[in-house]
């Protein structure tokens, strides 16, 4: 199970398991800390996921909880080792907002990615040229080298998800505005950016794990007009993660059973009643592509 989930999700699974085992053993944190000659804050930080746990400490904790089955001990030990792995995004500490780095850690371990976008093609579906244009508008005058770095991170993010085995299921709902806006068209030589982007979206929709549906303009008002959002789901019992993103940054809700997470998950399901089905959505994207290509 641990393989391919990344250190953030593996730590979340491990801490959830350790809390469960302590409660099943009917022990309080202070009691466990005293028995192991730890400070109470050490166990609190371990269960909160703010610090890792060594293999030695983990095995001592499991013995105290009466966990002796070789399979259980090996699985939890593998998770503990996995939490010490370095995620690919950690190489970009100075380039990415800390909230977004945390989000990437969860995204890399998600089994299902559900995302709504109102005006943009989602980052996981963007071409590098499209990403560069959007980033220039969003992050301001930080120089072309920094823009190239951020666009490269976005491409690496796509590669990492594509290479995962098994790959996560991805479900995107886009407002029609996202495929109609001619991003880059006013730039010198930029009229081909959006047609290339739409071709990339069409190719992505052919993947067996990817679904793309469009809410047409004629649908009128809908919940997604509040703004873009992403809901992540996991194979493990971690609840879900909600990410709200805007031009100034992101707001990550880590409480998987928080009311806001449930609201947005339900809203995503509700948005489907306004969408074209996948086949008709592809036809609409192709229509937009044909219209743009005719004027390039």
C-alpha cells in the first residue's frame, strides 16, 4: 500500500493508525508517554504528524499496544520508512507557497482527484506554453527564469502523476469559459497557444483514468461560479482533502471530515447535472479548437 503514495500520505496513514491503536488499547497519551519514558509532547507531535518516528520508537510503541503480528509490524514499519522519503516537490521550497507544497504531497498520494475550474484549464492539463502565459499574469514581474521554473514544476507534477502505478482517477469539470478564452492570443506568435492547449486536453481525455466534462454557457448560474476547487480522495481511511485556490495563493483544508470538505464534495457531484456528458464535452472542445484554428 505504501508504494507510490508519497511521504505526506504515508505519514497521514501512519499517524491515523497509531491513534487508532492507542484508542483500541484504551490508553491515554500521558499514560503511554510515561510507560515509554517519553515526554507527552513527543507522542502528541508524532500523532499529530508534525514529527516523524524512528523505527526503534515505532516498534516500542507497537509492543506497548500489543501489536505483534509480523504483517502488521512490517506494514507500519514500511510506512514509517516511507515518511522519511523526500517528495519531488521538496526541491522547490523557495519557489512554492507552503500550502501548495502540502497540497502536492496529498495530491501525489490521492486515489481520486476531482477538480472544478471556471476560467482556466487545470494545471494538470496545461501545456507549458499555456502555463507560462497564465503564470505571468498570476505571479507578476518575477522574471522569465522564475516563470520557466514554475512552469517546469507544473510539467513535473503532470509527469509524476502519469508515472504513478496505479495512476489516480482524475475527473475534471470545466466551465465553457475555460476552453473559449484565447489565452496567449494577443502575444506575438501566441495565437497557436490555445489551439495547442485544447488538443492537449482532448488527448488527456482519451486516457482511461481521466474524465473531462464541460458546463456549457447555456446552463446558467451554478455553484462553480464561487471559484475553482479540488477534492482529493484516498484509498486509506483518511477522509478527503479540499483545496481552494486563487490568484493570491491557496487555502488547504486538512480536516478530511470537515463540513466544508463535505460541502464541496457534494457540490462537485451536483455540478454534473449541469455538464454535457464526456462525449458531448469532447465535441464542444473540438468545436472550440476548430474555430480557433481557423483564425490562426
